[in-house]
């Protein structure tokens, strides 16, 4: 039934979405976060266009950039970087400008969200895909307080814990716990966060750094008690296991936006643009968001999202909760402060 609905939606919206791009090649290679797109949406795109989509997966922006620099820039047609990595991709000439004449679906984007994307407010190189938060997933009794202290000052017997295996996520959580900005460029504050993480990983309860899905799966499997995770991953798992819960720490939390971009030497850029425009259709955007359990930047898609999802503060945090949130930003030359701190943390 779901497939039929998607196909009907595709036919009904063809006029709204504008003319199709020039005939693309019949293969599209996508480099994306794991478990980040509805397989049924992909199948319907393949049926509609005749383009076969092949996926490779990564668990961090750093891994994605390293693969692009190692030859992936000529291998992949579409990537899904986080917004704060966009300046790095541009500076390294790893992505190409977008042809807006092939993307009439851009009109469906939420203008308020687009304004917040300081790295590319006019979508010259990227298109927003999904946005969400990072917080903590746990099982069992509700913690005494919703705090990053569950990682950085755990109570005796609280069980093992996992921290995200990325510099900005891990250091950002430590900075928030210490009362600093996740975008701090103060060397002393970053050093304090680094030392906190070194202390945290030295405890016997530390179960390692892991990707969002990997850490969550260890909580689901009972191997760990708590993990720093991305909101959508946790919400999806919570719907399958009611003993699993997700919280946003009271000290504040990270908000991120993932984007779609075409590598500079993509073998099939026309196919990539066709796929982006397909994902920008309102019903398709709603299906993607409902599957991923993340918030959509597609304003037109919200009419097709279940009301209970729109009312879920873990998916769409309230204005009050968002006062404690910060968007991760590219810090230019100061990114090295995080890279250096992360290298020390991982090698201690």
C-alpha cells in the first residue's frame, strides 16, 4: 500500500515539481549516513526514473571527507554532509555548485530554517535534507535528572556509557556540561572539555566511542546503559522498544542540519539533481522524515506528516527547549583546536 501511495503521489506532483532534468545516466552512487533513507522511497525513484541507486555508508563527517579526498570525489554522485562541514568541503573543492533550474522543489523549503544555514543561505552548493538534535538514550528507570552528568559524573552502579565518536559531538557535550558554548574558540575552555573527556574515558564504565547507530544498538542490546545518540535514531528505536527513552540534557544540546551536495567530479550530476528534486516533493519529504524520525526542512511536507509527530518534542523541540540549543558552526582556523584536542583524547 505504501508503494502505491508513493507512486500516486509522484504522478500527481509531477506538474508541481516542474520539468524533469536532462536525461541522466542510469546509475547513481550515493554516500550517506547509515539507516538514513527509506528503502521504499529509493525503489520508487528507481521505478520512476530508471536510475539504479547504489549506496555506500559512513558514520562521521570526517570519514566522509577522507573518502572523498581518497578518490571518492570521482566515485560518488551525492553526499549528505552536516552543515558545519560545508566550508571545509568548499575550501577543498570537493563539491560543485547546483543548477537551480533543475531544482524547482527548492520552493518547498522552510524559509525560516534556510535563514539559519549561515554556511549556504542561498543553496548555491547544498540543499537541506533533515535536521535534528543529539542527546542521550537510556533504558530502564528515568534518571534523576536530564543532564550530561549521566556521562561526565555518573552515579555509582549506573552502568556503562558510550559517547559519539566525532570531535564536535563529544567535545560539544563536554563544553555544554561545563557551561560553555559548543562553538567555543577559547583554548582554555576546549582544554577543560578535553580533560573532562579523558577523565570520562578512563572510568571502567566507559564502553567506548561509537557512531550514533552503533552506540544505540549497544543500549538496545543491553550491552550499555546509556549512549550519546542522534534524536531520530533514538526515536525509531524507542518505537520498537518501549523500555528505551531519549532525553535532551538541561544544560543544552546540539542542533544540526544535514545537507545534500554533489561532489566536484561526480560521474552523474544530472542523476544527483534528479534525486534531490525527487526528495524535495512534499509527500516524499514527509515519507523520508517519517521513516528517519527526524525533523524536515521541507515546509510543504509538514502537511503530510502525522500530527503526533509534529507534537513530539523529541522530533520538533518546543521554542522553550530550543532556547537551550545551539547550531554547530564551522570555526574556520579554530577547527584545529578541536582536531588537536580530539587527537589527544583518542590517544590517551
